[in-house]
C-alpha cells in the first residue's frame, strides 16, 4: 500500500497542504524546502499520493537525527509512520539514530517504544509547558 522515496521539489506543495503547521508558518515551509533541497526529506505515498514525510539530518552532534515525522491525519495509525521510521533507520549513516517529540505527543512516544527507542534526555523551554523528549536507538548495522 505504501512506498517511500526521496522528496522532490514538486512534493513541497503537497506536503504543505496536509502539514497543518506549514499551512500557517513560513518557517515550517522553509524547513521543508531546505530539507528537500538538501536531500534529507523522504515522502511516503499511498495510491501515488504523498501522505507523509520524514527528515533525516546529521547536524545533531554529527549523529543521525530524525528532525521531522509527519503523516497526513487520514493515514495515521495505518503503518505509514512506522514504515518511514524503519526506512530512516535503514539509511542512517551513524550507529545511533536520535529523534525527539513533545511530552504531549503520546502517539509518537508509543511508536518510538514499539521501535525500540530509549529515552535519552529532556529539553525544557522549547515549547512552553510541553518538554521535548529526546530518544535514541542503537542501530545494528551502523551504516546504510
């Protein structure tokens, strides 16, 4: 049902139509554009339609870091997020892959637990009254 590929410039508008933050924030759209241009953004499609995206970067202490995972609301809880995370794990070029999510984001925390991520730390004051939880997973291969 799902397929994953590197994002293309032509995907930016589709991503920004279902990412509710990108609809309201020029900064988020600029992040999506930069990630696509850098080759760090991957999309997941269902029936030839982009329904989610993820960004894998290496600016976090030179470690793999999933800085974004976003799935269209209509496609959540159907395995798209799981597939995107597994894809990023398979392509990650470092032996550890980090990511983070807000304390309030229980679905993402459940996904990370299912995938075997461990809590690594907490960052306060990024979003007021909603701490950022940092997770890590030690990858078997260490390289993609």
